[in-house]
C-alpha cells in the first residue's frame, strides 16, 4: 500500500516536516510505500470556481501552470493521505488551503475520487489555534467520504523555531501512534477497498 504525506509548510525541514516523517516511520516499517511531498513555498493558486473540472472530468484542474496536478496525481494513487500544515492565524498555510479546495473539488467532480481513502491531518502549532487547522483539513476528508483515523490526542506538535517539536515527546508519540493506526486500518480495509458502497446506496 502507498501513503503520501504533503508538507504545507514553506519551512523545509521544520516542525511540520519532522512530524510527518515521524508518522511515516511506522508505515514504512509495516511495508508501505511512503512518500513526502513538499508543497509549502511552491507555486499553487487557489480555486477559481470555473467549473471546468465538472465539464472535463479528467481528474485534473484546468490550471496547469503550477504544482497542483502533480500533487493531485500522488493523492489519487495513495491509499492514505496525510496533509500537514503549520498554524497561520489559526488556519492552514495558503498553499495547503489551495490544495484542499482544488483537490476536493476535482475529486467531487470526477465521482468522489477520494472516497474510501484514509485521510489524516498533522498540525504544527506554537501555542493556540491548532485545532482549527486540524478541523480545516478534516472537513475536506469527511465530505469526500474518506476514513479519518484517530490517535492518542489531536495530531498537534508544539514548537516555534525549526526543530522545537523534537522536544514535544507527547506530540511525537502521537505521530508514531497515528502511523501505526493508519497501518492497522489499511490492513483491515485492504480486502474491502473495491467494494466501497456507491453514492446511490446512501441517497436512494
């Protein structure tokens, strides 16, 4: 199975990336193919609400001069998606918000492409506001019919300067448990991934 972790922080090697790497370690040990994708600081615009993804239905965004479609391809291939962001004024980074809006829209427009995938949110926070970031990411997952696993606590790591999260043993322990939970859930789901109920099973 394959898991992709997307780092929405522009600070490469920072607290968000450290946490994502910690979450990936148990999955790699369990035999999963793992990948960390750097999104923060990359060129990605917000959704234009043009509706072309609903017309074209090619699992892509019509805006093709930034990194979105490349990242979207990895998300579509993945069995599990971990999106990580720092806390900026109590919300996700601008790059992560653009990814959430565009990936969610393209997935919905093409028959709910994220349906049945595992989705987890990881948040770096200095002090307060991290649970709102956590909610922002999970909202896209939940309305996309994804499966959101729990862990020991909210998936938050505390720190300001680069590397500070290494002093948050509880936060890093939660990342380890999150990775273990995703691995367990993936193994439990694997025999049933091709039998996820169609939309009409819910809406008659």
